[in-house]
C-alpha cells in the first residue's frame, strides 16, 4: 500500500494541490478500505485487480477529472450525495446557504436549480414536516437529485422540471433558496480545475453571470408569503449587484454573509 501511495503521490505531485488526499481517496476506492486503514496497512500489497483499478483512476485524475466524478460521490454537511457529470459538484460555500436558510423554520420551501439535490435534501432532513419543492431545468440532474433523496430516505421533496418559477407558478413559499449559475460566459476560470468537467447550464448565466439571479430575484416577492425569505448564493464580486436587485424588487432586511475565504457569498432578503 505504501508503495502504491508513493507512486500515486509522484504522479500527481505539482499537478494537484490536494495530491495526498486524492491518492488516499483513490486507493480507498480501489481497495474498498477506509482512508485510515490505508495509512495503517502500509505493508499490505495491492492485488492485481486493485492495482489495475488504482492505475486507471490515477490516470483519469492526472487528466484533471474531478475526484468527485472518479468516486461518484461527494460529502455535503453530514451526508453523502451521488454525483455525476450532469450535476454541479456540491461546494462547501453552499453549506453557508443552507446554514442561513435554516435560521428560521419554514413550512413551504422552494429550491431553485436543485442539481444534486444537496440544498433541498439538507433542508428536508432538518425539517421533516415541511413541504419542499425542488426545480431544475435538467431532467438528468433531477434524476440524480431524486436518487439522492431516495437513498437518504427523504420522502417529502417534490421535484419539478422547468425554467425557474414556471413549473411551480401556482404555489407560494415561506422560503426560496437558490444557488443558481453565476459565472460569466467568458470567465477564464471555466477552463480550469473541476469546472471544465461540469455542465455549463450549472455554471454560466449571461455575459455578467447575473441573468439567473436577475430572474430569481425579480420573481421572488410575488411567490413569497408575507415575511417569507429569499436566500441566494452568488459570485464574490456580485454581492452589491444582488443587494441592489433585491432592494429594487421589494425585498427588505437585505444582508450578505461571507464564506470561509472571507468573500461575500450569500445574500438574503425578506418579503414585506
Ligand atoms: C450552480 S448549480 C446548483 C446545483 C445545486 N443546487 C448546488 O448547490 O450544488 C445551478 C443549477 O441550476 C440549474 N438551472 C440552470 N438554469 C435553470 C433554469 N432556467 N431553470 C431551472 N434550473 C436551472 C442547473 O441545471 C443546475 O443544476
């Protein structure tokens, strides 16, 4: 095991900043052992099949494929989600969005652009009595979200395919939450790291990245019950634009929260 680990580290060195963690995760996937067992059983040799599998995973990682795609899963808050190339890989920043949303209980909840279902499922696990609706334009993403909800035994989320508010036009909510696509079409980051392997529908929204946020914010007040709240995630340079949009669309008590890197990342407002 120690030998394979060393070879893996050499292969990814200088290429992936998370080389050590990546190698341990790939070894765990190839052998079925836990990461701590990998460290503890340095003397153990890989079987032929394990070695082949580890080499294949390492090759794909060297080509830049995200670890979450190689493992087919990603942890989010306190649960594990299935992920595939048709959904955004859930990010740690989005845990802040869930944290903000959970501050005040809500009976009727809407998650716009649910992707893997990470936000809707986190809220549903915390609020077993609430009615939760989750919308996505991608039927493939919705299939993954539904599989995740089923695997985690969360039964009170209804899933809708369509364009933002369109499939749920007849409902009103106490909370609307969204992590929409918010990168501009020409941002250089789109050619780097994990995002190269993620769907553009989940990443980009017009040249300034604000098209989806404009639609979601513009439609929120009419779909919120009195004093209902909207929380959205956005790019770190978009906070002021998002606050201005919320104020222009009749939301009050507008506030922005920071992510762990100290960047403005989450903004919320409430209906009057
Ligand atoms: C940034 S991803 C967020 C996924 C997930 N909520 C998360 O936080 O990891 C944005 C999601 O919005 C969906 N989306 C993009 N345009 C949409 C639209 N017009 N209507 C509904 N969903 C849309 C994408 O398919 C994608 O799943």
